[in-house]
């Protein structure tokens, strides 16, 4: 069967690709969009990445529509969609604000978790994901979590990270930890090797830290944001 062309000069596959990419722009990354539509990032990259190798057929088009709350057939028509449309916060989360605090405050917070009061934070930020009642945000300092490899997940200095102290870390989780005798916290990747636990930077110029007795993981990063 040949391609179906519309008045725009675009065939249906080009239209679906344009719409899918516009919807993906409302997520922080292609990986996050892949999670939203319940598909593997490698599969999503094949049909809507930089150089797609497959077309978006009717089956996946209907699936994307359902996952993104669009009407059946929406993917098959051209739409004016801003690629800077803000992420929609679910109604149950619209009044959920979390405190942006200092690294020193976060270190104290690790010792005795308590809810922050309005005057305790630098500012209060809306949180677009479901988090526990003790969640807070930090601003990244330094470049130990900045990747030198293009395209790799990276957290440049100044990025905002959202932390949930009530979430247990898995291997590969980005975590906040307080080191022995430190008044502040460190941001690293939690790993295990040979029965030992480590805090690993993304930037290879920095050393990996072994988790020893007294080192406390304070929370798991559940999201990040970097202003352009």
C-alpha cells in the first residue's frame, strides 16, 4: 500500500512523527517519554529518534494517543503544538510544593527528618511527580555529576534536583548522601560491587567513594530541571 499524502505535502507517517516528537517535547527526555507510553527507550528511538528506522504504524499511533490522553485519530492530523508547552501537573499534585534548601540544611535534614516550614526554604517549587511528604530540592554544586560524554544523562552545576528521602535506592539510583563528619551532602550514583557499596560520580575526573559505616544515604533523586 502506498503512502497517504495530505494537503500539507506530508504523508501520514511524517505527520505522526511530527506529532509524536511534539508530545515528547513535553517530557524532560526521550527516556521519560518512553516510560510514559510504556515502551523501551530503544524501541521509541527507532520510530521517533533523530534518525528513525521505522514508521509509526496505526497500532503504536493509537497507543501513544491513549497514553497521552489524546482522542483516537489525533496522531493522524496536523496540530499546532508548542514544543515548550509546560508539563501538566496532575490535579492531585497541583498544590504540592517542596522546599529548595541549601546543602548544609540537607545535611542537617539527614540527621533528623522534619517537615520544613515556609520560612526555612530559599523558595518553594511545584513538584510534577509523586513524592513523599519529606521531599525537597537542591541546586547542584560543582561538576562531579556533569558527564563529558554528549547525550549521557548529566547534571551541570546549577541544575535543580528533586529528592525523596522516603524512597529506597536501587543500584544505579542517583542519591544524596551525607559523609562522616560532613556538614553537607554529596550527590552521586549508588552502586555495588563485590558486596561493597559505593558512591560514584558521573564525571570520571572525580574519585568513587566507598560507603562506610556512618555514611548515610539521605534520599533518591526523582527528577531534575536545568534552565536554558
